[in-house]
C-alpha cells in the first residue's frame, strides 16, 4: 500500500525526500559512471576496438530501452500505482505477474534471433563503415551482451513495483552496482581480455542490477501468477500504453543508431568520442532531471488518478523550474570549460590530446540542449501520468526525422560535432512542442511563473558564463585540474549569488533537498 502520507499538505515534503534519496544515488551512480569512463578511456582511448564495443552495445541497449526500459516503466507505474491507490493489491500483483512473464518471453526470443544473425545485423547497421575484422568483433561482442536485455527486463518490472510503493533506495542503488561491475571488468579483466573484459563487466552488472532489488521484494506478500495475463484488462492497458511509448523510445534509439552508423564511416575513434561526450553531458542531466523525474512520476500518477489537477499543475511547475534552475548553468559551464574538464577526466593512458579535442568538439554541441533533454524528462512523464503516451511519440517521431536529416547535412562540415548539433536542435524543438501541447491541454501550467523563473536563470547563467570565459582566458596556462575545479567553484558561486540577488524561488527547493540530505 502507498503510504498514508499522501495528503496534499504532506506531498511537497514527501516529494523533496524522495527526490533527495534518488538524487543521492543518482549522483553516486553518475560519479561511478564517470569513473567507469575514465578507466575505460585509460585502457582504450578512442581506439577502433572501443568503437566496436560501443557499436555492439548499441543494439542490446536499443532492445532493452524500446521493449522493457522507459516504455514499460511509463506504462506500468501509472497502472500499478493506480491499483495500489485504490487499495486493490491483488489486482496490482496480477498485473505485475503478467507483465513480468511477457517481458521475459518476448526479450528472450528477440535476443536469440539477434544472436543467431549477429554478423548480418551488425554489418547492415552499426558497423557499416568497419573493416570485416572489426565487424566480426562487433558481432561477437554483441552476442554476449544480448543476455542483458532479458535481465534488465525483469529488473525494470521490479523497479516499477518498488517505485510505485514510494520506495526509491534499492532501485536507485541498482545502477551503482551496475557501474561498479563494469569498472571491475575494465580494471581487472580488460588488461588481459581486452574489450571482452568490458563485456563481462556489463553482464555481471546487469545481474547485480536485479539482485540488489530482490531483498525488498521478498519481504512483501507477493502474489505471483505464472500466466501471461492477456485476458487481464490491466495487462492489456499497459500494453496499449506501451505501444506508442515504445515507438517514441524507438525514435530516440534510432537517433543513436543513425549516429553510430554515420560515425562508423569517420576516422577511427569518432564513435568513442561521441559516446564520451554524450556521457559527460548526461552527468548533470541524470543527477538533476532523471532523479527528480523518477521521484515525481508516482506523484504525477496519483494526482492524475485522483483528478487533483491543481496539485498536478503545482507539482509540474515546481519540478520543471527546479530542473531548468540547475541544468541551464550546468550547460554553460560544460560549454565554456569543456576542454579542461575532458582533459582532467580522460586525458591519460591511451586517451591523448587528439582524443580530447574530438570529444570536446561533440560535447559543446551536445551541451546546447542539456536543458531540453532535462526538461523532457519532466514533461513526458506528465503526459504518461495522464495515460497519454501517444502525443510524446508523435512529436518524437517528428524530432527523429529532423535529427536524421540534420545529421546527414551537418556530418560533412562538422564531423561528429554535426551529429551532436543535429541532436540538440531536434531535442530543443521537441521539448518546446510538447510544452505547448501540455499547456493547451491542462490550461495554465503556471506559465508566467515558469517564464519569470527562466528569465532569471538565463540572466544569471549569462553572468556566470562571462565570468568563466574571463577566468579561462586569464588562467589558460594553468593545469586543466586547476581550471576545471576552480572554474566550477567560481561559476557555481557567481550563479548562486546572482540568483539569490534576483530572488529565485528555486533556491528554496534546492536548499530543502540539501537540508534533508544532511
């Protein structure tokens, strides 16, 4: 049962507590993810072998994300949480059993088929520009990693169950264990096994991702049913909601496939450079937007189920304003201090100055849309909570088409930077379109308050950016560590002081989370 602390007066505090818990583990996971990338970059730099690993990773990741990742969570949590909110736990467990059984069967069949035809699949998709030997390596790596979507499918359902019960600790801890396993593979296995050591870490990490959540689940009165539940109205509802969401996630994943396919024809190391840049950009996006969106989604679902529209709008406004408040200055910092930051993180071992230049070139273009990627985390969950997975899909398909066209146009003059810029332009337009549609559907979304907050944030970020440009110019001869670390401190201090002077309301939300964490 969901906690009785679900009264309107208690929700802001509960939301802040949940967001704080999730953010703590998201920060831990992202730091470990960063450490993982540092270890990998030291071992492999931007080599063709690492290109093969990332290319092989793309297809299993595509399968999981489309069939059992965000699509399943966005459809399962509102339906499961709705049953819990009405006090019908037996109905909720029948739903969970059916979805779990379906996920395992479907993912296992697809993984088996892809493993059987792996050479043909990689040659026709992610490794088109590779030499035959590199294509064979990619296919072999992919076969091993196809185990992970099945495991993650089960883990995703368990995570949805825990989140629906307002339990966020173990689900947030799961990515931490995943990253630890990959780090162990890179440190202890890669020196002798090469990229196969990374693959072993990925598979072990997927297993740990599931196992870390099992203890909480075993303490519950689980009513497992060994049936597909195709005659269950709730199972059919989840499937109905999943189908458009699957298409929406497929559009995002297709963008990654297109980027990998196009980058495979570029000089060796460009796929790796794109991945490093993407992951650096995702660090603040994950810490801020994903953690907050994960915490707020069950609340959205409850408020929508109970038709508490005023509370829904207030929750949405708070979440979106807090997201912009934290991610826009982060984007400015990444853009200005990208080179010293990447140098500090990765430039050692096999990762040389050329690798840094190739990564920064993509990173600065990705940073332009950090706020949009983050805003989408909140906006799309508002649609999902209202059981509308169709609208984000339709808009996402349009954004995907634009991204592909722009990628083809921009790759020649800008190489991997053109692929990143195409992604940023499409993502910004996607976020703005969905925000306008949500405004029309829900009425006033506290628009004036959001716009005033955004104006303060942009102004403060511009002041911060000017201070960082001056700092970088004055201390360019100093070490990358000095410029990156001191620059972040100065930038954060300037931004905080300016937003305080402008009386930004979001400071209160941020300080509340810090207070709850202490």
